[in-house]
C-alpha cells in the first residue's frame, strides 16, 4: 500500500523507495529514512498540499506526489 493510503497516526514500515525521485530519496536518507524505517503519517494538508511524516521524533514534509511513490506495510 502507499504511504498516502494509511490512516493518520498509524505506524508503518517503509518497504520500497525505488520509484521516489532521486533528490527526494537523498533528502529522506539525510533524515535517516530508508527502507525498513518506521514512520507515521501525521498530517495531510488540503488541496493537494504536502504530507507530514514523523520518524524518530522529527517531522518531515514531503510532496504528496512523492508520498504516493512510497510503499509501506503495517507494523
């Protein structure tokens, strides 16, 4: 399932980042987010706005079109 398909505040494990843009993948790696990381979707802003994800106590905003490319599974 995609990151944008989960309910808010649900913890999930990232299983595939292969289709994410290379620059976004580099940014996520800088924050320690990679395949196997546990994250939760905290906020989805309206009108196609960004998504806020949380991992290890830090909140990161990513574009919704990038969040759709992140494959996750329930923890």
